[in-house]
């Protein structure tokens, strides 16, 4: 019994425990390679904002002095104040920085900037696998993955060293693990969902806002008391990660009140319009292919109601976070940067 969210009764033997077939694995790898090649043709290899420099500085310090500090940003208060940053992006870029150190002619910044090339391509491949798990054809899954990778702002943000692409990847992996858990009943996929969400928070603390949405879907899908106990333990762990990263980023908990009792509802409505429909930063203008996909929601509802509810919840939660943000437009970066995690 899945309390109305499943299209059928879950059975551990019905779907099997393999994440993907060999044929789909080969197709996902091919998609990954195609996207990487195309992204490399337009690769930037330079920073566009102080945030990128801050995360690069974290990777550099981890490599050279084995501490997550950023003395390289001492000048920043005279230009653009940068507070504490989450370590996730710097840790993800660490292998690229270390690899660059082995080649004297390789620029460190160029090497680190490759991270989102691979992250965005991997997100496209994961979208393909996700669609195959909910029984879309390989052709449809390929088209959707390519539309994500080549017809949305995912492509230009593959040229930046910002956190949003990696946050989006973690959310997609969490969604894939949630779907496979619901299909197979294997609890390690649920653990993978929680782990991906925790990694997303470590990359950007605002990603914690989607955790309650995932937990609601999970709780409504759990048929046993023992399962609910594991959900409670996982929730407590994610809460601890989220609170820890929030304190790291902002130095304390009091600012949370501005998202509760003092939340500006009018600002939320206006800024949500700005994020979605404004010509300046609206995702509908920068990624119009998303509008083409709207009719597909009816078919998705027929296949996986839980996925539709999850998507709607994640969209509303993300808009809620940035409805309070004065710089909801994400500075002078290209397009609606904060909406990038929603694209896949």
C-alpha cells in the first residue's frame, strides 16, 4: 500500500535491483560524451564572478595547505563581500585541481572550470536513466536529455564555476534513487536519496529547502513502521546537516525567522514572477523549450503521480527560498541562475 501515490503495488521482485540495463547504460554514456564534447567547444575557462573565485580558493587551499580557508579573498570587502562558503563545490573540484598540478602547462583555473562541463553532462545522462526507469522509450528519453543539455540555460552555466549545476545533479540523483526505491523496495536506494540530498546541502545550503518535499513523498510511500523509523533517522541526519551548513554559511540561526514569521508574501509573488516570466530573468524566456514540454505533464501524471508532486513541490520550495532573497536575480550572471537546479 502506497497511500494513493503509486500507479500499482510495489513489489521488490517486479522491477529488479539493477539501476539500468546494459543497453541504457551504453546510451547514457554516449549522451554524456556527446554533451561533454559540445560543451568543450564553447568552454570558457575563466571566472565571471567573485563567487567562482571563492570556491576556487577553497579548492586551492585544500590542496596546498590542507585547510578549507580562503585568504585569497582578503581584497573582497573592497569589491564584493563574500562570506563563508559551503565546501561541496570546492571538494568536487579538488581532483581537477590536483590533476592540473601534475602538468606544468595546464592552467589551474581552466582545469577547475571543467567541473560543470562534466556535472551538466552527467545530469543529462541521469535524466535519461530516470526517464527509462519510468518506462519512457529510449528515443523520448534521449530527446529530453538533449533538450535539457542543449536547449536550456544548462549549457551556458556549464561554462561557469557556480554551484547551481551540481546542486541540480544532486537533486536529480535523489529523485532517481527515490523512484528506484519505490519500484524495488531496496532500502539502499533510499539511503542513496538521503545521501544525495545531504551532498546537495553541502554544495549550497539553500538546497535544504527541497528536503521536506522529498520526505513527504517518502513518508507517504512507506508501508511499515520499521520503514518509518529509518525515515525519521534519515530526516534527523539531514536536519543536522542542514542546520550545520546554515550556521557555517550565515554564522547563526536567527535569520531563519525571516523565512517564517516575517516572510514577505508580496515579495514572493513578485519575485516568483521575475524568476519565471520576466523578460530580464524569466526562465520561460531563457529556456522556452520548457513550455513545449508542458503537455507531457499529463502523461507523467498517469505514469508517476509521485514524481509530478515531487516536481511541483521542489519548484514551489525553490521559489520560496528566493522570494525572500533581495538579489533574487543572482547579480549580473547570465540568465536565471537560481533556477538552474530546476531545469532537469
